[in-house]
């Protein structure tokens, strides 16, 4: 029988102690405040949903989960900051689909790799965007909108929350499918985009449902369609793009990520807590009020698979509409 030499025994003992220490750290995590980096401006859909979960996680873990808004460059600023965080669970990323699944196909050079640099924790919901128009625009259906814009090539403008954002790509998809020509006005966030629509600076937008559904209910903007391939509970009379003859199957989600190499025990602990919040009636009601109702619990492995699939699906859409950013 082979006997281990003393240096090898010492190394093995140190590895065992390190593993035990990591296990104990995960079991007592978190022991101090946790930062949730949100790569958008305050008051938009991502920020609104992030604050619901920051509040819930604070309650469950008895430690503050603090939102840190870092908007800019279609999410690049905040996501890069989160990617560079220590893999200890104290700086997490709360983000949206485009920043992780769309940007790799949009930018020739990206300062992060969504697969290599992050550990997926939990997916939060699955939703589309609403096609909104100014209430001063004399259209009330998607068909009327298409006919109106088609008769005025280049005269109608729409906004999005940035070049290459989900709102930008979805409208460019509709432009191509319906033979429309509209002017794109990119804003630095979904909230400024919606304010531009309310103020009459632009006439249309695809915008997230969570931050705009109350504006629709109040009659301040008009919703004409939903980008998902099925109708949504809060707007049962609103057709989907697919139903209206423009097949669109890409969805958006919110999600929580940790820097790569974060201990799996911490990832699993956070996943369990987020899924617990998703199943709490109070959280479900809050999210339903924000029009986020498709909330299946996910494991980290399932979320990783969704990310890989969306990288492929959104990549195809980027190539189809021909958008490329430096």
C-alpha cells in the first residue's frame, strides 16, 4: 500500500480545511449587506422588479440587499461591474435578457462573457413587451398602426431603452415584417423612453409591461399588441404579434447572477430563497400588478440552459434585422 508523504498529507489537509471553511461560510451566508447591481436607471421595469426581490431577500436573510443602479450602454456598464466582483455572493447582478443574451451578438467586442463570467442563480418570470403608441396618434389597432406608418415612411419615430435593446430589435423586426420605415430614438433607459412617449417626443415604443401597464389602464398611452406569442392576463383583448400575423417567439426575463466561481452552496441558497419568494402570495400579487405572471421556479442549471438557448434565438433575430454595434 502506498504511503502519502508529509507534504502531500499537509496539502490534502489544507484542501479539506478550505472546503470546510467554504461550507461553513455558505451555511452562514450572508453575514453583511449584499449589493444587487441593476444595469438600468431607476424606475424602469428591471429596477422595479429588482426592488421587490431586494425587499424580500432582506426579509428572508435578515441582511440588507441593496439595489445599485448602474445604467449605460445597453447594460454593459452594470454587467461588467458585476462580472468583476469577488465570487463571494456579496455583489450580485439583477438584470434582463438583452444584457446577457442579446449583447454578445450585437457588439464586436464585449467586456464580459455571459456564460464564462457568471453563475446563473434564478430566472424570474418570462414576458414580452407592449407595443405602445401616443394617445394622440389616430390608431387603435395594430392593423391601423401598420397602415398609418406605411403611408408615412420616415415620418413616425419610436423610442427604445438603447441601441440593440429588446425594444429596438422588436420594433425593427416589425418594421421588416410589415414593410415600415420609422425613425429610432434611443434613450438611456426604459423610463426616459416612456416619458418621451408621454411627452410627444416620439409616437411609439415597445416597452416592458411591468412599468407601463398602469399607464395603459389610465389611458395615458395606448397598447396595440404584445410581443409574446400568446395573450397576457392583464390585457386579454390585446393580440400578440404572432396572432396578428407577425410570428415572434422571443421572450424576455429577469434574472439573478453571481460572478463565476461563486461557491455552489451560496448559489443554491440564493436560488432556494428566490423561488420561495416567487411562491409567496404577497410577492406573486406584487408581480401580477406589474404584469409579470409567468413565474415558474427554476434551478441554476435550468436557467443556464435558458440562457444558452436565448443566446441562439436572439442571435438569429439580431442577424435577421441586421443590427450591429461597435
